C-alpha cells in the first residue's frame, strides 16, 4: 500500500510538472502583458500614486477641527450670582457655503487625472514589452535561418567534395565552403550571445526571474488599425490627453474653492461658566452656571493673497492648455511616423519575398549547371549569401512592422 501511494504521488508530481511546462510553452504575448500588469514595479508605483490621490478628498472636504478653551481662575471673579470658578469655550468654524464641496471636486478630479497617469504608465510598459518581445523573436528567427544555412552549406560541401573526387571540381570550392561555414557558426554563436541580454530585459519588465523561459511563436501577429490622423477623435482615448482634461477640470474646481476662500468663515460656539453659590439668602439664580452661545465671523480684508491664489490657478490652467496642445501635436507627429514605418516595412517585406523567390530559382539553376559542368560554384555561394540576407531582412522588416503597429496602438491607446 505504501509503495502504491509513493507511485501515486510520483505520478501526480510528474503530471503537474508536465502541465506546468506545457503552460509555459503555451504562453502568448497577451499572457506576458497580463504578468507585466501584475508584476511591473513602474505600473504598481503608478497605481499606488492613484490610491494615494484618492485619500486627498476626505482631507480637504472635512471641517476644521473645533477648538476647546478651558480657563480656571486662581482668584475668583465675583459676579452678582456667585464667584466664577472655571470657564469652557467650544468653537466650530464653518467655511463659506460650497467651499468644501469645491475642494472635494478638485481633489476627486485630480485623482482621476492620476488614474489616467497610471493607465499611461501601463501602456508604456506594454509597448516596451512588445518591443522587447519582437527583438527576441527576430534574434531567434535569425538563429534558425543561420542554422538552416549551415545545413545548406554542409550539403554544398558534400556536393563540392564529390565533384572534386570525380575530377570535375576544384578543392578550392571546398575551402570556400569551409570559410562560409565557419562564418555562419560564428554568427549563430553571436546571435545566441545577443539573445541573453534581450531575455534579461524582457523578464525584467515582467519583474520575474531573469532566466525564466520565454515562449516565442513562429510568427508575430499584426492587427492593423485603419484610422486617419485627420480625425479629431483619433487620440480621444489617449490617457495623456485625458489626464490633462481632468487636470483642467480640477483646476477650475480649485479656482472656485479659492474664490470662496475669500469669503468670511462663520464660527458657532458655546461658552459655559461654572458659578459657585454666594452666601446670600433669597438671591435669585444664586450659583447658577452661565451658558452663552457665540457667533464668530472672520474678516478676509487682506485681499492680495486671495487674488494671488486665483491668478496662480489661472496661470496653471493656461500652462496645462499649452501642454495639452504640445502633447497632441507630438502624438500626431509620432502617429504619422509610425504609419510611415508600417507602410515602409510592408513594402520592403513584399520586395524581399519576391527577391527571395527569384534568388532561390537562380540558385537552383546554378546548382544544376554546377552538377553538369563543375563551374560557377563561387556564384552559388554568393547567391546563397544573398538569399540569407534577404531572409533575415524579411524577418527584420516584419519585426519593424510589428513595433510600428504597436506604437500606433499605444498612441491611440488600443491595448489588449
């Protein structure tokens, strides 16, 4: 029975390991973006700032603390109905009507602006994750192409060696292939060395173990957005602009609060005095404590500070408006450039695909001619090198198109 249980536990652990490995191998880019959302410290810091901003409204919308004054008389103050032993005064100040509500609105709107900053930070991290993912994809595809090229060179070597043995080829052809093979093997090693820091960068963005496995697909999926820069609503979802809109609304509410701050504050209070009895028979209200309601009003007669506060808010609103226009202009410029990069990458990909097909046909013809006559082997190697360059250039163009499209998604805030 114990042996059976051991085997059962062992099988369970093996199955769990298989499922875990399968899950790692099936992770997609969207899965990695989800991990970044949960783990990336920049995103978490921006969200903590939003949480902190939410705590501002309860602070500014609360009444001032009431004041309590207590007085005890060492030497009794005599009144008609008795000596005054102690005095208690309680006062609560009330800002002008609507002041606290305006401050609360300003704080809440600023918290909403901070939330947009969090969304923008998340979108920026998403863009960095996508760029890093695309770089790793490019390196891995180039490694595979170099490895495939090395296999092709091995086949060429066997062909050249066979032609030499049959007396129809030169040994120099074999030497030329060996040179190319060494070059290809070195390129593979360099690409693998380059892949390591890229993986470290990617895992750092996800804030996980630097050597964690990264699943790279056979191809990068590109979904284009058919929108035009002339449309006024193009960047309506961009958190940078929404943040500034919320900030402007917050400043307007703050200006209203500052205006109301220049009005009087009203204080309501109560004064309570403890009176001791006098040794006077038949004295009306003898020793009765005194209760006196109080009303206090502040006099905001020094207007410079209130006027300066409102002017300060006006200048901040003006600066925010200019900042919004500058960001919008920059978004349009970046969007136009990203669109150009997408179009350029697509055009180059089409060109490289056509040239690759033509180069493969030419190589096939050259190999057939070499098999018959044993000539033009150097041209075969040159064309094969051109083919490799076209294939790697196609991969790079595809990567560039993916990054440019990801940049467009970031600018118009189309994120997964």
